[in-house]
């Protein structure tokens, strides 16, 4: 039996290979083009949509219940959604959570983000896995009028993320201090009032919960823009330097980030990087990065710590990876993905300088890797 979406689709997703997916639009009525990825997380759609690492991407959610807990201001990872749009299997239902302050569709519309429901996300996910992350165009028109050929052409015209420096588009405009700690019942977010370590966090697209984890680990955090120089970082006399997550091609961002990191590495200061920050550190140390077929996006990714053999279930969001075969002498691999063996962590052998590909702040996701923030704090304590 034909669904309402089949009878009168109000959204269309067009892939560069000519494939078309029709469904029910919600959120903003507009057109966007981007790279399409899929995320397997069962919770945290609001955190995912506001994660700056998703700049230039539309997210297909494999979990069908999207929108069922609504949205609220506490769960935003940045001021506005950064992902270009979202694709879901079922139309969002009414929120059924005591923390909800708004419907997902209304929130997306107010923030200018487009979405489509009623899509066979399993079929779409299989296509992404087999063919790689495709370039797509997504249109939402309440009148249901679409020019399919024009949408396919728009998808084909998308430049792609390779060679694209997106960190500059999502970083902060100026430096600021951060002292808010992780959410805890019943107080909610509290402030760090007894910091033991001064940390400069370089913002390539930092999630708020990563900064909260630093504060919870005893850090007084000063956030600097992605384009900060080594001189600007060191002028704060930090006990440690943190390199944040972020979007885009690490090689492009590395044009200005690598010289800064190399300048910091000339000093005996602990350095900790996450996600794009991990890739930036690897480039600064002499390794290379590569574009992945479809990347890692989810909250259930098993990662093995090589030294201990411990397996952590982690949250991930990346389309590029460090090539573990290019690590120079003096740098060793510390973590690997148990899905595909790709690199998930490095460290210098003789200095407290390390980084991981996954997101240990777990927003959304498991908290297996929070110890990394404590390890960073311990390295600053000497």
C-alpha cells in the first residue's frame, strides 16, 4: 500500500550517480548539497547535528527513532547545527522526554537545516558502504515540486571534502575562557573553581562536552581560534595544549595548523589531540593522512589499546584517518580500530604527546575512554 510520502513526496535526496530517494520533508524548506555519511548511534541525534565535525555533510541515521525525545538547549554541542541536513527512516514523532523543550522539526526549521523522512536508510547505508560516501543534493519543498535532473547535477557539482579546509568556518572568532564541567544529576552543569592546570585548547571545531571534560579533569581552559600561531599559544604559558576535533581535510587545515603544532612541540609541553587534532598532530610529526571510503560515524566502535589489550567501545566521527604505515621513528601507534584495523591513536615515545581518533567525551556514546582526559591532566602534573 502506498504511503502518504509515496502519494505526495515533499522531499527528494539525489545522489551523484543518479539515484533518487523521495520522502516527507521536515525542517527548513530549501536545497543543500553535501557529502552523505551514515551514523549508527542509537542516541544523541541533537549532539550529532551540532557537532562541528559534520560540516559539509548530510547525516543518514541508521537508528529509526529519530526525534522521539525532542531537543533542548543543554544538548547542543555548538551554538547552531553544523551538519547540512539529515535523513531518517521514520517521520519524527511527538517528543516524549521530560527534558524536551522543542520538536526536532521545528528546531531544524528555525536553524535552517533540511531533513527527509520515510527513506529506506538500510538501502542507502549499503550504498554508502559499497560505493563510498557519495555527493548528494537534498531538497525540501512542501508543494512537492522537484527538478530531479537539476538535483542530480547539483550533487555532481559538489566539490567534495578532499582539499577543503572547513576548520576556519567553524572555529571561534576570538579567544575565550571555558570553566563549565560535565552535566551531573541533580545540579546539571557546574563550574570549575579549583583548576590545577592551565590548558590552551585550539578550536578546529571543538564540541562543548570535550571542553567540559577538560574542565572536569581539573583544567583551566583558554580556547583559541584554529589559526592561532605557536607564539599566540605559548604566550598564555600553558601547562598543556589541546588540539580539538573538527571537519574537513586534515591536509588542508594542516597548512597553518602544522607549523603552530611544530612550534609548540619545540617546548617540553604535554599535548593531547582528538579527531582532527589527532590528525593534525600526526601531520606535524611527519605522518600522512588518507581519505576513507565511508569513514567511521557512530557510538559503538570497538578500539583496542595496544599496550594493555583493553578494548574500548567508543564514539567516532571521521572521514579521514592517519596512515599508520607512515608514522616516523620516535612515534608509535597506541590504538587501532577493531572494525578495519585503521589507526586510532599515536604517542611520542619519549614525551607526553599523544592523540586519539575517537571522541572520549562520549556525547553521544559510551564513557570507556574518559581516562584519556585524566591521563592528559596527569602528564601536566609531572
